C-alpha cells in the first residue's frame, strides 16, 4: 500500500469522505501528506531505537556517484587517504553499523568505534599513522555525517560502510505531462514529463488515471478519478530519464495513452504495519476539527507502534529448528 492509498483510507476511517467521493472541506493534500510523513518518521524512529536493521544499506568508496534529495555525492569522498582524518559520509547516512577495508592486502585491518573524546582516541591521534594490513583504526561520527578517524592509514584504503539510511520524504507526485503504457511491457513513456528535474523518488507506485487528470486523494471537486485503497498499483523499478520509467512487473491491462498519473511513495517498513500511518493521519485530521473521535485513533497508533518492535525483531532472528529424523521401520 502506497502513501496515497493510506491517506485515502484514513479519510474513510475518519468519515471525511462524502457520498459523492469528495472530501469534507477544510482538508488539503499537502497537510495530509505532512501528517503521513510524521507517522513514517515515528515508525522508523521506533525501529532504529530498538536496533532493528531494516533498510540496512552498504556502500563502497569505489561505487558510482548518486543523487539524494538534491545532493550529488561521490562515495570516493570516504576513501581513506594517508593524510586526512575527516571524511564526509553519504547524505542519506543516519547510523553506521560497520566499516571494513576492501583494498587488497588491507582486509585484516580492523575498525573500532570509540568516542572522539575518549582518552584512547585522543592518545591515538598523537601517532603518525596506522600500520599496513593489521593496524586498528578508531572512528567516530561527528556533526551530522562526518567520519573522524584517530589516524590515517599508511596506504590509501578503500572501505565499505554498512549503515541505516534516512528515508526520503513521502511523495504524491502529480507533475507535468501524461503517461503511456504498453501491454506486457515494463516501460512507461512520459510526454512533457520532468521526473528527473523534479527529483521524483522511484521507490513508489505508479497510479494511472482514466483521463488526462491525475488521480485524486482529497478534493471538493465532484468529477475525477479517486485513489482506491484496495487496488493493486504498479511498483516502479527505476526512473530512467525525464520521460521513461521501468516498472517492476509488466503492465498487464490494455495499452493506455495520454493518461494522467500519480507517483506515490511506498513505505520502508513491513506493509502490514502501514495501517498505523492511516491511524495517525485520521487522528491529526480529527484533531484539526477538534473531534473527540481523535482519541481512539491516537490510542490505536500507539498500541500498534508498541507491537511493531517484537514483530520486526522476529523477522531478523534465525533461530534453529530441530526435528527428529524419520526412520522407516
């Protein structure tokens, strides 16, 4: 379920959808999306504070440059040199889980997290450099995303970092142009679209309208196509250019041309927990109207947030199961 479906469901749950499918006046798409982002951040914070490695990402200093939320970054920026002690990490870095050397001959080098103010770290900074292959490197994160090592290695060293990334903000993009699809093809072609310039996030679903107008979530206009919380929409694999999208699966219905569309973000946590976002959006909407019904939705959100931790922890545990051999008599 993408964020547009979750928000539409919240409007149904809170009885803000009228009989003609329009929305109660006083709610606009921008604030609904902002509330959905609030809920997303709360869920992800709960996962992080309980040491859950959902969305763990690895990047090597030999990887290609990438762009994240308006920032172009080259992983070569964290290749360890023989002179530097500080390195700027990727813009989506939130929590470092591991660092390892990947340069041939340096694989046995160890990295240990030590607070930069610790006497051991301070003392280590007085040495010239760490030895090849076996020298330990102490590291810490300062500021928002600066990697600080106690001393540079004596040879240039490529490293790989494993980290929990920041998720991108949820989008319900209904920008310029229209789209065309081809039956049994994963290619979607845009006409007058500007997906690259507008930094559209590919971790999303494509919602195609039945007309040139984009699908609607919240509106007081009686005509239009509305987002369906029960529908299965097409997940996007990549946004290849300003006018080309590749879907994860082939488009199975008949070909469409000149259709309005929405690109709605998916969530980075298990899909069975996305209903929590609906509860939060419904709570915030009812709170805006000072309705007493807000309490039940807030309570539901808090209860399910507490249940999220044991559920996700179970997914990351590989407990062995022992069975007795079956023996034929």
